[in-house]
């Protein structure tokens, strides 16, 4: 029975999952994580980021990622039983981060020496020792320049799926050109973390998949090819330095001889890597339109699948390529767990207290609203944090507990409208998905069933599932995506929460009030209190 390996090189760690899949037998047989800070302390990273003096700048080490890859594959080779049955490897990586390789890299990739460590051979391939990553926010000037040059943010969003964002790779490349021109000129190939690691596995420059390439502000979403005007606006001669873009199920080749000789892995297929969000979509079972995944984590994210590349007209969401061939719509809220914890801690509560208060208080919060922008917010864009209250007393404990959850769910519902609909069901992941009362508010606001999902490493699992899909396809047996994920991605039926029709109706009306509060707080609308009063009377809140 074949085995498939999925790797996920995230900001803080490298994770590997090996799955066994054949017919109805579906099992995770190996799972291991290697946290960069602890496992590779000589790079001196904190949370996977190199020491930073400017808080807006975030860079990491491509050599560290390579060293982690060798450590992890050595462990896989030693610990996975029946490794001869390994059939294919695919990978996932943090999005947007870029690796700058020199013109000798192609030859060096093709002649990796199994007597030496990988980490000792990578520096000679690089034109830049560090890689800017997604946490970098230092390229506002470059974002504006690129957007201006292509006809504005809206044009850029319509063509590439996102307006210019600081962490996206195009603005990062432009910053390098402006600050370190010689380094830029010495660069022969600019990889993303995903295609860099895939290149090390196959021993030649690997292509990007559309899922990760769409996080660069450089790819034409509809055709999946580089968009000339954005490429030209970013840096001269950039087209010659960008990898090819290949379908996400492309088999890149087989594992380079280095890996067979150095760690003893068999000569298996290597499948194109992708970004962690596209891989997580698969790892949470998001394979067709109408399904939506909500991840309640440090930040809250809502993502869905669509067949048409439509950009968010408000400019806050993203459209990436999906591993299924369509598109992944994604909106991210920065005040997620942090906001929930702030309210919990301010009133000295436990999560059980939060649940009890939600159970004992009235949906609709008597028409009182809270905008929980404790920190600057991505969606809607709020540059300076600060909570806003509408009709809510500062010391009203229960009102705040209900207020923060209702506001988060209404914000999600409002700002996910651009993704298209209708939503059939929601799968909830992340820490807060374990809280039934929070999921009940979600179900009531959206008016659909919400089912929690127990997955830890959804990106690594998604990568392993992509390996299974591409391997079967290469053998002439293309599996429907539902069959790929079956047995691995199981919503917890016992945790399913159904909407209460009366509550949903109440929230539908209250959403107008919430929308008015946001507009008011952003200086774009009148005092919402008269409207809230009207809704309160009408709905008997
Ligand atoms: C997505 C993003 C992050 C990284 C994290 O746009 O910046 O989710 O992919 O690894």
C-alpha cells in the first residue's frame, strides 16, 4: 500500500506527515515537527525570524530551511516503517517569502554532493543570504509605486487577485532592486520558499504552482501566467529571473540522487509545492464551491473555493490559485484569538465562564455592539487599534463577552460577501473551534451548519493529500478530490451546530446595524445609534 509524504515549511517549524492510502484504508502513519528556534539554535531565530532591529523588517534564513529539510528527511528515512512503499512527496510553505539564487545555482543543484551536508552546499547557490518573509511590512513605498504603474490598486487586484500588499513578493523584489541593486543584478532565479525547497528535492530549478505564485502581485490570475505590466513595474529584466508556473499536480521529477545516497530515501516522485493556505484548504477538506473553512486562530481567516477569479472590490481579501485548479478566496482578520482573550482576561474569566455567559445571554446582545479592534485590523483596514462601543457600557461583562463574538462573526459574514455564495456549510478549525457556544453564534449569524474539524497540521496533511492526488493522476487514475480527502479530513459530527432560524433572522437585521457601526467608526457614515434603536424595537431585542 503506497505511502505519501507531505512537508510544511512554516514560519516557525518544518512538519512532516506520512499517510498510507489505498482504497478504504486511510491512515496517518507518521507525524513530526521540527521547531526552528529549538532544533537549529545556531541560526538564532525567534519564532523562525532572524534578529530584527526594525520591527517592520522580517527576514529568515534559506540555509536554515535547507538544514531543517535534511534533518527531517533523515528522520523520515529512519523512522517510517515500510519506506520502500513511499510513492510521492509534495510540500507546503509559508507564502510570499523569497529566495534569491545566483547564476551558478542550476549547476550546483544538479550536482549535490552526498558526502557533504545540504546546508554546507546551499550558500554557494545564493545571491542574497537572507529571505524576506510574510511578516515583513517595510515596502509601503514599493506597493504604491507598483500600483501606480499598472493603473491603480483596483487594476492590480483584478489582474493578480490582490492589491499591492507589503508582504507580497513583488514589492519585496522592488525594495531589493532599490536598496541593493548589485544583489538584484547577481540574481539568476527568484524562488518562493515552496519552489526553493522543491528545487533542492529534485536537483534543478523547480516551477511555482499558481497557488503560491498568486501571492506575489505578479501573476495574471485568469491565465496563470506572469502579468507583463506588473512584472515590468516591479523590476527590470525580472521575467528572466522568475520560475515557470506549472499546474499544482505537476510531477516535477524524481528525488535527486543526493537524497537517495545521503539519507536513504527511495527514488520517488516529487510533486510541485504550494503555499500553506492552498495546502490547508485541501487539509481541511475544502475542495468545491459552497464549502467554507473558518480558522479561528491567532488571526481569524475565512476561505472558500470559487471557479471564477473575482477580486475583492473592497481591497482587503485575496484570491489565490487553488490546488484543485480553481481559486481560493481568503479574508484575514488580525483581531482573532487576541481579541477574545483580551475580553476574557479583562473580566478575569475562564473559557468555561465565556461559554456559560454565551449560553445565558440573549442573541443580539440587546442591540448593543462592539468593534473589537484591540490591535490594528486588516479587515476592514484600521491603522490604529482601539475598541469602539455602541450602546455598551464599559463594565458590562456579559455584553462584552457576547459583543466580541457577535462582532467577529458579523464582520466575517459581511466581509466574506465578495467571495460569492451561497455558503452551504462551514468547517471550523483552530483553537476556538472547540467552543460550541462560539460555533453556535457563527451558525446563527451565517444561517448554516457549522462543523468543527480536528486537524493539527492541516497544511502538511494537505501536501500529503496533494502528493496522493498527483501520483494517482500521473498513473492515469485521476481521483475526485472528495475521494482524496475522504477518511483523512473528518468533521466531528458530534460537534455539529445548527442555526436557530429565529436567531438567524435577528442577526440578519442586526448586520445592517453592525455595518453602520463600522462605517461610522471608519469616518464613512452617520451616527448608527438611531438605526440600532430601531432594530432593537423591531426585533424585540
Ligand atoms: C497569507 C499569509 C500567511 C502566510 C503564513 O497571505 O501571509 O498566511 O502564508 O505562513
